[in-house]
């Protein structure tokens, strides 16, 4: 089976984890501190990175640190993983959904159109690893005095004009097993604000200002040393893996037929290809079954827009529709693009997709 995601675990990662185990220092240690420093440096233009238990925790703490709570509203794209909106609910605020553009990312003009007196933040999601139009979104936020909380779970290293994901606002990253950079499970919050960074550090550790002195409600959202060691080792090879993902994506886009390839980014550096997602206007599920039968894992991210999920339906005005998000949910299909793919793997993916497309075309011609 050619997997949709394949963590790159080698000798360096194994050595780093064993060194932590041998040290006996498994929590809140020097490896975690070093990872935070190097991750902040990788993001650039960001002085602080706070490692946490997972990407969902990163979103939760970022919202809390910005003081967002009951009676507040946060603008969220209608097409994303549910954590983007569920953490807005977790702090007592209301998610306000807006439709996305054809690239799946938050559409700036639609976001600005729904800003109201209760709006406190924009929460753009860099879907599949493609950077949102942050120039327009940050300008909107500045005009209206809003916080920007970037869901960069899939976008490690995506950049535009010298700025990387996580540096335009408060960045929230995931280090889950399928991400471009993994700790197995983990997350990171990035910020250039020392006060915000200090509060996030406090919130991830039971709200403690000092040992056994909690000054506010906090959580156990710490990242263990073993996870930090794994992620730190991976960080050294992230640029190499990103180049490989971009090469793989370019190869697929130049050879696939019968499907709509991903919309090309404005600049190559804006996309880090956590997912290579095509659109199949007709027969998406049939193609997925065909690929699985051929030993190629393909997946739908995501099969339902957020406003259509039962959890969020009470927050959607009656009659409001999200046509692009709905169309994407019916058409998207992600194919393997990870750096572990061989040339033979890539050719097999292309041959399988194209064989399905040719068979479908022939069937259509035969019935016309």
C-alpha cells in the first residue's frame, strides 16, 4: 500500500529519542527548550515558540491568551478540520463561518463582510499547506482591531515575501504523525509578543505563575521531552522534505488527467503540500475505491463543511449557504505526496488515476 502519509523516521530520530530516555529527564527539560528556540528561528520574525500537547491545544491556548471568551465572535472558514471551530466553542465564543475561495482558504472579502461589534479575531486556516492571502487578511484585521490566529497545522514553512506561516499573527501548529514535521503528537504556538508567550506558557501548565501557585485556570498541555527530541531532529530535515514534496506535487500536476489538479499557488514557496488534493467533479468516491483497490491510499479531507456538522449547525443562520465549501466537500480527494515516495510510487499513482479517467471517458463515449 502506498500510504497517504508516511512519517520519515530515521537513525537521527531514534538516536535523539534514546538520548532523552537515557538522560532520565522526560519533561520540561533542555531538549524542549532547544526545540522551542529552533522552531521560533525557523518560523522567523517570531521570537517565541511554546510547545504544547497537540495542535488543538495550541488553538485553545491561543484563543484564551488573546482574551477571547463568552459573547465574542471569531471568523472561521467553512471548510476545515473541526478543531478550527470547536476550540472557539471551547472558550465560550461563537464561530462565525464564511465561505472559502477555490483554493479552500478563507476568502478575505467575505470575512470582512461579516465583521461585527462582537468580532474579536480572524482564524485563517492554511489548508493543505497553502498559505492564505495574509497580506489582505492582516490588513483587514488592522483596520478593525482584530487578533489574527493562524491555524498553521498543515503549513510548516509556507511563506510569502519572506514571512512564514505563524509569523503574521499568533501561529498554531500541529506536530501530529501525518504532518510535515512530527513529534508523534504535539503542537506549537508562535508569537512575537512576550506577554502573550508568557501567558501561553502559564496556561499550558495549570496556570502556574510559579511551582504550585496557580493564578488562573490552566491545563496540562505540556509536550514531553521525547516528543520534543523527535520534532527537533525532524526540524533539521524539514527544508529537504519540503523540496521533495514540491517536486512530487509538480510531477503529479504535470501528468494527471481526468481530475482537476490543485490550484497553483501564487509563488512556489506559498505551499508546502501537506496534502496534494485534486478535485473530481464526478465520480470522486469511485476513484477513491479504484485507487484503494490498486494499493494506493487516497483520502477525503474533508467530507462535510463545518456548518453542516451537527455540532456547529446551531451557530449558522437559517438559510445561509456556503457553496464553495459544499462543492469542495463533494469533490476533493487527497493523493500521496509525502517525501517517502519513490519514482515508481509516483508513476503508479499517475497510471492508476489516468487509467480510471480513460475508462470513465470510454464508458461515457460508449453510452453517448
